[in-house]
C-alpha cells in the first residue's frame, strides 16, 4: 500500500525548522556576547546608519500606514458602537492597535524595507567574497556586519512601534472628530485612563522580540549564501517569508501568555 | 646564531604545486613566480590562512597558520598586510572609508590622523590632489582595478604590518604606473627593517623587475 504521508517530505521542513532555530540562537548568542563591539567607532557608525535606514527613513511609510489603520479601525468601531461613547471606542482601539496591530504592522514595514535590504546586502557581500575580505583585515564579520545591524534594527522596531501607535490613535480619533460627531479630547483621555502598564510593556516586548527576530533572521539568511548570484534572491525571499511566519507565531505566543 | 625565520613554508603541497619550501627572515623580499593562475590563487589562500594545503606546514609571523583558532587567526591577520588581486574592498564603503576601516577598528585611529600619510603615498603614486579627492569619494565599483589595488595597498600599509603579501599587484597596470607602485612598495618594505614582503606574481615580464632576496619559481 502506498504511504499516504511521505516521511521525507514531512521530515525536511522539521529538520529545516530545527536548523533555523539552532542557527538563530547561535547568532543571537554571539550578538549578545559581543554587544560591547558597538563601542568601536566603525561598528558604531554601521549601527547609526542602520537606525537611520530602518527607523528614520521608514517614518514616511509608517506614518501613512498608521494613519490609514487608525482611520479604518476607528471608523469601523464608531459605526458599530456610535460616537456617544468614546470610552468603548478607546478600549477597542487599545486592544487592536496597541496590543496587536501596532507591533505587527510596524514590524511588517521593517521586514519589507530592512529585512530584504539586509539579507540582500549581506548575500551580495558573501557572493562577492567581501565577507572574506572583512575577515582578512582581522575583523570578525559577525562583529562588524551583524552586531550593529541586529542592534540597530531592534531599536528601530521598538521606536517605530511606539510612533505607529501614537500616530494611529491620534489619526483615527482626529478623523472621527472631523467627519463624525466624535470628541477627540474625550477619546484621548479615555485612552490614557484605560492604558495599563502591562499594555505598554507587552507592546514594547513584542516590538523588541520582533526586532530581534527580523534582524537575526535577515543576517542569517544573508550570510548563508554560496558563491552564486542566483542565491541572492532566494536568500531574500526566504528571509522575508521566515520573518513573517515567525512574527505571527511569536505574536500569538506573547498574546496568549499575557492576555488570555 | 641567526633568528628564526619570520616566514617559513615547509614542504607545502596543494593541487597545483608540490613540496614548496621557503624560509624568509626579517627584512627580506620573496618573489614567487607562478606559472599558472591556480598556483597563485592556492598559494594566496594558504598564506592568508583561508585554505589548508594538502600537506606541509605554514608559519607566518612565527605562528603556525594552520593551527590557529578563528579568534587567533583574526588577531594574527592584524600582523599580515594583504593586497588581493582585485583589491578586496568592501563595496558599500567609499575608497576613503575602506582605507580607514582596519586602523580605525583595531586602533581607534581617527581619519584625520592618517590623512597626511595617505596623501603622501598617493602623491608618490603620481596622483594629483584633485584626482585623489575624487578617488577617495568613490565606491569600489566605480574604481578601476588599478585604483582598487592602490586603495588596498594603502589600507594595508597604514597598519604597518611586519609581513606584507601582494597578489599580482602589477598585472593589468600600465608600465609607468606599475613602476611607481613597485617603487612605493619597496620603499615601504625598507622603511621597517624587519618587514618581510611576499610577492605572488604571474609569469610575465614585469614580474622580473621585482628585485627579491629569495626567488622561487613554481613550475607546472
């Protein structure tokens, strides 16, 4: 009788996932152990450039998505519960935007920009033999190329998440106040009343973990390439896909731990 | 009693050459004339610790290169200046940033401190100030092979290493520029009495002009 489940096709993704997590934690361990290299001026320079690219230059895209998300969600809520009770609107906005969509959408923007860029940059360097060039200068490529990128992207994701949430709430309430009979000030006051320390900390924790996952995964896939240029798009696609899947998985885990 | 050689290759064999032996002491220039490109590439890999030979022992800066751990190798590479055939530059750094990178990373030396030395070397190579300023602002992909090698050369020199390894530095460079390069390299070699310079050269006419204390020809 033919086997319904092919053990080979079942085993390969499991092995691949295990290898990914092993390499992920190896790299993360290296980064945490060697974080002090950020004191070295050339490493700090890469770190600052990374924050600029992943954080400052992402502000335009993040602002637009935040305003749209805020407007859409506020419109839906006010359609459902009306405008007379800003407290309910604020509570639902808090649940959706601060707890869930804020960290997730901010991380997705960073994946779209920085994950793809980091993976392709490192992959190109690998294919062109530049990782060996860095090593030949007596510089550990992980110290010079990975540590500042991981630190920079992680900080950028945390900052962008906070910025996203603020803009989305203000934008959403502003729009509701402009087109409907909604009290902008009462809405904001309700948010401040309802916002707990746990909400803020869990939201930042999510952003921090997302930042680590995005940066380490992107560097990992970027550095895994061989010597062929055709490996580069494959590395980028895998990094982006792996990041998106891991992000949702981690989001579920953190939400379950803190809010269920 | 003579001092132990700074560079020692003992019966090194790879796919393309066999039983290569060489002992160079402080202050000597060694010229390896390679009949085929693969020999040069393999010798370069062996000497920089990037690849292991099939057999033999490689000692550079009195360290057994093959026995080094990754961390030891990184420390050892700070003692060995390398000028790869293609320049070996980092593509997302400008020429000036490439030059500064190792000295800034390892010693924290600010760019301004080495600027004068860099300018002097490039002037000896025949570059005018304006050309040099333009060169320093460009990315490696915007440079010619010769310019990339100049940048790699200066980057290695700034570190003042006791051992220098050059991989076909004059190949493809026009004769006049190659002559100036050779002059700069030999002056740099003599500037420090205990420096050992290793030239890995293809079998071409200009290679004969590299005057060396030890001349080794790798046959096919």
